[in-house]
């Protein structure tokens, strides 16, 4: 997995932990099972759909923008949040 995807996985799992969620809790409230969550952590391998679902469970979502896009401008215009 590329380093950016790995950072997203780690951030989502850290967020889940800070919210008091276990892998079992995430599995129960998502389409992911405990095996898939374990695989993501250990093998550093994730599909976009897995990252999206993991983010949803912890109150985050993925946004795809052009490298040249100003995120601050998108937020200010209400296009992201």
C-alpha cells in the first residue's frame, strides 16, 4: 500500500481507538469483518471501499480533489463541508 493510504488507515484506526471502538465494534456497525480489519492493519493493504467504510465508522470521509485545488477555498465555498 502506498504511504498515503497507510496514513489514512492508521488515522482511522487511531480515531476509532480514541472513540473507544474496538475492531469488533467496527465490524458490527459496518460491512467490514474483523478479518478484513486485521488484514488492513497487518498487510498494509486496503481497497478504496474499505477505507471509505472504515472512515464512515469513525465519522470521516474521503474526498478526491485536484492537486492544484485549494482545500481552504473549497471549504470556504461550502463545497466540502
